[in-house]
C-alpha cells in the first residue's frame, strides 16, 4: 500500500470518528445501526480498513452527514 492510500484511510476514519462523536453515539451503537461489529467500526476509524461503499453510505445516513463531506472534509 502506498503512503498516500494510508493517509486517505486515516483521514476518512478520523472524519467518521469526528462525526460519530459529534452525534453523541458510541462505536457500539453505530456498529449496531449499520450491521457491523464494533471492531469493524474501530478499524475504519483508525484507518486500518476502508468501509465498503454500502457501509460508507449506511454510516453517512446514520450520522446524518453528506457522503461528500466524508471524502473531502
């Protein structure tokens, strides 16, 4: 993996985490609402994994955030 891809994963993960915290919900609650494990949410937020497109949209919908923000900040 290139360094730029790793940076992008971490950046997306941090944005998801920021939105989740702003919404006042835990990783466990978000995971339940999008049918993922809390470990998966943690991995996404830490930049260890990308969410699938479908999960990306689910997360955006639960957090009531436009998907474009997640990509561009």
